[in-house]
C-alpha cells in the first residue's frame, strides 16, 4: 500500500515538473515574440498593436500588478474592462479592426486565436491583423500544456511551423486550416 502511494506521488511530481517546464517554455516564447514585435515596430517607426490586453478581465492581474505581457502603443480588446487605463485603448473585435491598412509596424497577439469559435473566425482575425500590421507575432498555448486541454473556452488548436499557421477545430475529426500570408 505504501509503495503505491509513493508511486502515485512520484507520478504527480513528474507531471507537475513537466507542466512547469512547459509553462516556462511558453513564457519564454511569449516574451521573445513580444520583444521581436516591439523591435520590429520601432525599426519601422510605426506603432505596435497588442491584442488582447495584457491585463485581461480578471482583477488578480491588476491587484498583483502583473500584466501577461507588454501593452504596446495601441491595445485592442473586445472587453472595455481589459483596456481600462491604457492611454491608447480601443474596444473592438479582432475580426473587424478599426484601423487602415499598414497602420502598425507589428501586431502582437497573445492567447487569442484558440478562443475564436471557428477556424474561419481565426482566419478572418489573421487576415485583419495582417491588413493593419506589416507583420504579426502570434502566441498560443502548447498542446503539451494540460491547461490548454482543459480550458473550456479553447475552441481551436493553434500551432506554427515556419511561416505557416495551423488552425484546427477542437473535437472535430478531419481537416485543418493552413494560414500563410
């Protein structure tokens, strides 16, 4: 009986360590992409668009003063509470961005596409982002993350290889969308 308990504890510890490593890799990837987007926009002397807000709508981030990432020059979010206090906040939908073509040097999009209801909506969002920005940096949860699997608001799997973005509806067998600009 005691051996079984130790085995269970060892398995749980291994899963916890594995998830911590995945989380750290995701954070490193997000920070690298944010820095790259920021630098790209600065090199072109154009503003950086950040979608969605780094604060989100849950108050804990504001209480702890821990945004998920930088807020860029312009911040777009569908929820007014998420952009509260940002000097250049825009409340709007990423599928209909209220800016003209190539307004931004870069757009940084973090953990948004997996929340889109369909792959078609995600493609429309990517089209809009590529319309308003010269380049787009996208961050998404990795499939190795248990959180990515259990969050009910995640409707899509998103991943990237080279210049191609892959989108797949969760829970649906069959094809996937391949997006490349």
